[in-house]
C-alpha cells in the first residue's frame, strides 16, 4: 500500500539525488539522474519507506529515498503542477 502527500512541506524544494551505489532499490534511471538538480513533486510512502517523486527539467519523474537527496531550501517552492508558478534554479 502507498500513501501520497501532494502538500508535503518538501513540495518544490530543489534537490540533488545521490543514490547509494549498488542499492537494489534503484535502477539505471536513478543513476542516470544522480547529481542532476530536480524539484520534489510529492512524497510517497511505499512499504514503510519514504520516497520523493523528483521532477527534472526534461519533465522526467524519478523516485528517490529521502535520505539520498541533498536539499536546497533556498529555492522557490512549487512545481509546474502549481499553475503559473515555475520553480527557479
């Protein structure tokens, strides 16, 4: 069972994922976006683990464990789902 939190305090926060090497939870897509800057769209709980749904400039969405994200709290909050607001880099 999963729980989605669209209004999480992390929504729109700029993050850079740093997935742990050889983690069986991650795929080649996770590692392809490692080190790139994205924004949190929502936080989900799956199997008792908290993951962030991270959106990137090419509109690709990739899930990462919260512990594997470096956050930049100075970034404007919001995602392209929030209407005219667009996140700043």
